């Protein structure tokens, strides 16, 4: 008899991975229980040393594996697209090399798509505060985009992120895949989700599908990443889709202010995210970690800092 066809394509871009990737591969080895057949597509996005020479890329239960090696500086959307193009299964499971999947995650994604047709998208949880030593920052981060509570439910398209998320392969192709012009940190997920939304996709979240995020992200590092996102992926997305102006508070910047009230609000926001204020609050939250509302300020404020700097510099 021929081998069973995989129902899920696990797609993971990697670049110079380490111990977290080994843990990810280990978590895949228990995903085949219950009859879930999956393929593994690893895209080596310009690693210094070929990933296939450092890791065993055939975890137990994997029905098919393909390794794609790209050259160059690294481009996450290009790597995602290369995995999609190499895949054979009807469901594309987007994940990251630093996630440890809980048992049954792939079975849960496969079951969801089996019961929701070909135009539904689902996102599970990516848990940062999985250890006993988790910081207040990591615990706050896990409350974003719906948090960890509840059951399977609809979610806004803007809450979609790759890493424990899945999309019907044909729908991803119909929407136009990921935009490879987004070369900085972040933004490719949101821009792709918007085009999935325009293509008629329905979005869901299921907090029972859990994965531990093994990257020890600090509030300072996250703030730097979000500032980069504001100046690159966010700026590009709003230029491409003008109807999205307002995303992440961008309606509050001087470029989009309208009328006296709008200009006053923009001036207040500019003062609130100025270097002295922002850096002082960042330092406070690194040390004290309270109140949690200031973590929101740091995250959104970093985006606005990057976005306004990009517009001011004319980049």
C-alpha cells in the first residue's frame, strides 16, 4: 500500500538555529499520534552552516520532509513562500524554529480545517510565560490578541500571526502569498492576513492549541523590534493599503491628523513618545514592571516612533 498522504504541512524558516530548534524538532516527534500525517518543510534562510548538516530533520512520525536552502541576507516572507511552494499537503501550518509544540497541536489544526472548509484560518497560542521564572513582561505579553482564556472563537484578522497558525494552502496561494518587499522585522503576517481577509477568509483562535515560545524576549528587545516594524513593515503596509491608516495608532501621528482636535492629539502623542519620556518609561518598566498598561504604551509607542521617524526622514 502507498504511504498515507500528509494532511498538514509544517513549514518553518530557520537561520542559524540553536537549541530551541532541537526542542522544536523533538516536539514534532509526538505529533503523529492519533493518525495525523504531516510533512515537514524546512527553509534554511541563508544559515552560515547548512542546517541539514547540524540537525536530524526527520522526526519520528514525519511522512515527508523537504529541505529548501536559500541564499542571501535572509527574508522571512521569501522563506515562507518557498515553504508554501514546496508543500504538498492541503493545510499549511506556519511555525517558527523557537516554538515547542504541545502534544496534539497538529491534530487540532487538522481537525479544525476538516470541519471548517477551505476558507478558514486558525491561530493557536504562543506562550511566553511558560516557565516558573517568567517575568511580568512575559505574562503581560501573553494577554495580547485575545489572551490565553476561552474556547474556539472568531477573532479579528489583525490578530493573525504566524507561529502556531494554519491556513488552507489554496487560500494562501489565492491571496497572493507573503509580500517579499517586507524585509525588516515584522509586518508580513498582518499584511498577508489583510489580503486573506479581502479574499473572504474567516479567522479563529483556539487557546487549547498551545506552544511554548523558547525565545527569552525582553521588553527592551521587543521595543527595538517594534520600532523597526514601525519604520519598515508598518510604513510599507499603510502605503500599500491606505485604508488601513489607523492601524496601531497611526491615526494619531501628525501626518494623519485632521482638524484642531486631531492636531492637538497628534502633538500630545508626539510628546508622549519623545526620547526622554519613552526611555524613562522603558527603564521604569524594566525595573518595576508596573502598571501593565505601560507595556501597551511601550509596544504601540515604539511602532509610532519608528513610523514617524520614517516619514520625517523621507525614507
